[in-house]
């Protein structure tokens, strides 16, 4: 550990860090642009000059390029260093338009801060400024090239870190321009990160443009609600609406970046059709009245027909606290009918993972350091985009990636592919353990045999699975394979992509209770008469929506707690409006069992832009904010169960009742979170799979999660909804040729749901025998619940 | 469709690119071949280069725009690069440039209406010993005077005429 002196203060720092970072340990901030913790040092902006007075390095040097070494004496206040920084910033500012008053970056502009910090106050340059033509970079990013100081951070973020291929740097000297080859929308699913990376107003958020001055924006540390990875975010809100999200920093999970789904998927909070009022038998009532009715009617049914006549359906998007309270409610009622995921495969995958992950648990940060990543039925860009970025960092660090999947899994890095049918995924995991590949084709065998060798020799291997395709059986096989290849020296890691931000937390609470398919059977038979849905939509999330619709029609009582306009909320006898994640404090348990807290950004209320609509403000006056009745899911349940109504008290009491959740009362937002040691329970034995492909003439279709359009919350967000594709299917070009179809052509897809019109996409990386159909909300493909297999026909559209 | 490069040349570039570890090294060569054949490199020339070498269009464009001797806009049959760096400036480059502008009737970055000359400023040509200097095609002309320039322009004009009638 080198010990050095910076500005007369001694500091001992970890091996391998640079002097700029060492100074930061002493809270001495050296002005800089190009240095970024995740992107590293390149020494190109020339701003972080420090005087090395004594020790192994001497003279005026760029602090970010010099490794901290023992005996260094460094000064940040040396007159030469100060003068150099002054000149560098003056030179960086020569072409800058000084349009701060109209710039969207104003209020969080690093250039502004560094200009002041660098001591540049009066402009001396009186020559002509270089000006540029901006490009339209699509719906997310606004470009204003004239403000650029050519720090290269956007290109290093977009190309190097995120693996984008359509944005670069053109020209030389003062003609340097960052742009696409041709104007058009940025293609990377991580494009929004260049907004955070840009130190000034060149790249700003298009949906957030002209909305709020940054000093008027309310912000709080939060956790992204869009997938199971639990990335840190900082949502910002004003005028009773969430207006933007930027990346938070959590070195164990997302690092410094987030995906576009997380960044632009905030607008569900402001959705015009969001239910904001309590409802009892179709009539609007207060939240209190609805709560009392819910408690009364649930108790009445339970005492009349027995405790198991009431079923409780939690969800992966509820807070962990609310999930615990739902569990406690079921227990207090005496009901065994409790499950936290309507989708059977996802439920089983999550529960199996919590039971068997153990020492194989890996964080995104550990994945970034991995030297061998094997994906079994996992499509990160669809099921948890930031995982794809972590895989890319593993590749940049020298790691290898193998994808075993029926889908053409797209990654922002190089990978080898082995297309296998979904049924074969658990088989291949077992076969790898036994090194017995007789059931596989010759070319498959070659790859699998080499995989065994790679797995044996890798130092930090990680196996990645996805809940959609693996289900309980697959995740069990995944953990068993990891165990098999674990040696005394190192263990094999496992990461599984689950359905939502609290899938793991729900699974920990589900125990060996029934899955939702068996609850549906009980509803159909009439033994379950009441269903309480906590932020879940059994009509559309169950494995077979048609069956769910038929069964749920028999219910005597449907209670729904929700913050989105889903079918359960619309059809509920008793409805209770909940707050969205950005409107409440709470916690989620991510897919590695990491418990993380989030804080409220704004209070709920109908956004002001909606009531004003550009006209005169409404002339009616109210004592309370319109649309402000939603309450936090845990607060509603705590009220109903007469539990603690403050989060601190509630967390302490949960900890007392549930010792495995120790640590809950001490979590804080903006930390790396706490990895729970609690272990889950395996779900009950699986029933027979749904039969499929019975008709040998028919083709088999597999429903998948699409990159865009399959995430419910994202679908309710206008910036993302605008990018949703037309219904499409993906098939192998050979199968397309057999069916006399070509890419981009329109065709007719027939399933037992009926006919629909789709666009053909082809991909060579996928399995030849399958047709992949994404679940797309509010289209004909809405019923395509991921992981499901159906018979289908696919024909050329009749010529008109 | 416009031919940016004869097929046999494209094939030979393709074969070379496939045989080396870093096909990016050949971006400049291929862009110059296209420029020699077509006079300048249009967008489709960038795309052709990317497809031929198996690299990204953006990577080709980054190289193409970095070098001022790769023309991404249509230029005249003769491009005059007049040096504005320190030695030439000290020996009267401003006067030389003014004379060129007047003789051709165009400003810097412009092309004569007859499509023969394009006038561009350039950084050092490495001809400091012969300053002031300019370059036309691959020929560097040093120790320039107004008379010498008039002479060079006349000869180039005649050469272009000969090419057209040949």
C-alpha cells in the first residue's frame, strides 16, 4: 500500500490506483474531464495537471496517468499546475457557445464547474467559433455539437463500454464531431448512457428537454423496477410527474451505467389511465373504506368456506416489505394458497434459485471479472439488459462467452453459439456434468466437449440462466452443474435472470406453497373463492391466459392492489391504488439476494401537464391534490393488518418475526445493499408439462420476451412505447425459405388464439425448427406468455 | 449504378483483408483506390470500403474524415493544397494563397466553375526548405512566386484538356 503526500497531507492508498484517485481519498478534487472511474484514464483532456515535487516521478504531470507510488510528494496548488489548468480550460472553451442560460445541462454541467474550478473567467479568444450541423439521433438523445469540448467520453462510453457500433468521432483538430455515419436513431440499447457521460450539454435527454431546470428537480436514490438485476437509479420529478431517470452508482451491481429501458421507462408513473382512486363494487371510495371492505370480505369468505378458500397472489414488482406483509396476511388467514408470481415457470425458477444458489451467488461486478461466461436459455437484452453489459466487460477483460439457446441471443460482444431446443436445455446441463453427449449431434458434441475442458480450466466461470426458458427444472440443473464443476480452489458462479425487481424476495417467502396453476385449478373447482392480487395481473401473466380468464370468472371476490391500469385492477371488486416505486420508500431483493432500499422522489398526484393541457388551469379547487390517494403497497397492507405504519418500525418488526431477513432494519439507500443469507424452499414437484406440437403438420412456436414491448411498465412509458415494433416473428432463414417467406415480408400467423398479421424477421443464429414470437402488450401477440410453446401456422399474406 | 472501383480490384482487396489480422490497416489504401478511380469518396464509397474489408462503416468514416487528402465531397480534377503552416507563412503563404484565389476566381474550399481546380489549405507538406509550397496531385511545387503559380496553373489546365480529348 503506497503512502504519498498530496498538498501536505499524507495518505495511504490501495495498490494500483492513480494520483487523481488518491487525491480524491483526501477529498481533493482535481479538475478533469476524460478520466472516469469506469472508463479509466486516457490523459487526453490535459486538465488534471499536478506538480510532482519529490519521489519517483518529477515535474508537471497528468495526475490520472500516474500510478500512486510510495514516497510521492504532489501538489495540486503549485502555481505552474494552476496556470496550466487555467490555459487548458481556456483553450477547451474557445469554441464553446456560452449558451448556459438556454442549455438543458445547466445545473449539472461539469464543464461549467471545471471552468470555474480551473480559474477561467474572462474570454480572450475573439476569433470565429467552429460550428456544426447536428444530427437527429432518435427519440432518446438530443445533440448540440457546438457545445462540445472533445473529451471523447461519449465515444468511450458508447463504443468501448457499451459495445455500440453506430456512433463515432469524425474529423480532426477543431473539426472534431461526434456523430453517426448517417443521421438516425442510436441503435445501442444502452444509448442513454452518453447523456450521463457527456460533461456538458452536447448530449442531453430528448424526452426531458425543456421540462425542468435541474435545480428545481426533486431527486432521490432508487432501484430500477424493470428487471431483476436491481440497478441503482436516480429518478427526478417535478409537477407531480417523474420526468427522467439517470444512472445511480452501485459498484456491485450496475456500476455507473443503466440500460435505456431503465432510463426511459419511468413514464408508467404518469400514465393517464393509471387508477388513482379506491373502488368498491364499481363505486369510487376512500382508500380506508376499500381497505376495511377487503379485510371484512376476505375474513368472511375464509370463515365461511375455510381459510384455503382465499388465495394470495403477490408479484415480483411489489416491495419486499409488502411481500412479507402479504405472506403474514395469508398466514393470519390460515391460507396455504400463497404465491408470488403468476407465471409458473418464472415462479419455480425463482424459488429453486433461492433454495440452491448458496455459494454460487455472483454479482454483476463479479461477472465483469469472469473469464468464462456460459448462457443457458438466458437472453440478457430482453430479460435483464445490464447483464449483457456486464458480459461485455468480462469479454473486454479477456473472458469467453458461449450461448446455448434456441433464440438468436444478441450480445454487445463476441460469443460462440450452440442453438438447442428449450427441452434440451436442462438435458445439456446434466450431460455436461456427466460428460456424456450421446444424445447430441456430432457438431454439438464437439462444442460441448470443449466446453467441459474450458469449464474445468476457467478461474472465474459463471453460468447464466433465464427463468423464462429454464423454469424450476432448468435452474435446478444449472445449480447442479455449477456444483459439479466446483473444485476446492474455486466455485462456479450462477446468475439467473428472474422476472422482476423483487422476484427473489417473493420466492424466499413462497416456501413450498402451490404454484399459480394449481391455484387456478382450485378456483376452477370452486375451492378457492377469493383472490387477492398484490400488483399482479393473473389474467395476462399466467402461463395460459385463456385458462386464467376462464377460471378467474368463477371468483366470488377479486381484490387488487395496483399502480397500473392492468386487467386485475379493472375487474377487481375491491381496488386499492398503490404508489409507484419512485413515489415510495421500500426495498427489493435482486436476483442475487441483494436487499436494496429505495427512497421516494415525488408524491403521487395527477401530473400538472395533464390537467392544464395547454389551456387555462382548471378552475375547480380542492383541499387535496387530485389523484393523490395511492399509498405505498406496504403501508396499505400494514394498515389492513394493524401493523406498524412507519417503515422503520415495520422493518424492525419483520426482522423480529423472520430471523432470516436480519439486516432489513439497517439497510440504507445509496449503498451497495445487503446480500441476504436467507435460503428459500424448493417448490412442490412439477406437474405434467403442457402438451405441444401434437399436430405433426403444424410448426412449433415459442413465445419469448422481446427486447422492446414485452415489459409491462416499459410499455406504459411513452418514450419507450414510441419505439415498440409492429408484431413480428423470428425464424431461421432456412425455415423461412421452406415456407416461401422472406425477411421484412408480411405474413399471417395462425394459433388457437386466432389469426394475426406479423412481419417476418430472420436470424441465422437461432434454432432451425422453431418460430419465435415476442409477447407484445396491447397487440395480437399479448397472449404469448414467454416460455410457452404452441402449434401454429405461418403463411404468406394473400396478395391484394 | 455508379462504379466506384472495378470488380477485380474489389476482389483483390477482399482477399488481402481476409488474409491479415487487422483489415483496418487497409482502409486508407482502399479509400485512395476509390478516390483515384472515382475522383472522390461518396457515402456509398465508404459503405463499399466497409463491406469489402469487413469493418464498420463508422470506422471507415472516422479514417476518411480524419485525413484531409481523402475527399468526402466532390472536387475538381486538380486539387491544390496550399500550405499555411509556419515556414510557408513566414515566407509569404498568405500572398500566395491570395494570388491563387484571384487567379482561380474562387475561395478556399471551393471549386472553379469549369470543374478543373479545387483550392484547399493544408498543414505542413514537409517542404519547409522550399517554402512557400503547394501540392497538386502527388507533385509538390516549392519556392512559389506569382509567376511560377500562373505557369503551373496553365500547364495543369492544358494537361486536363489533353486528358479530356485523349
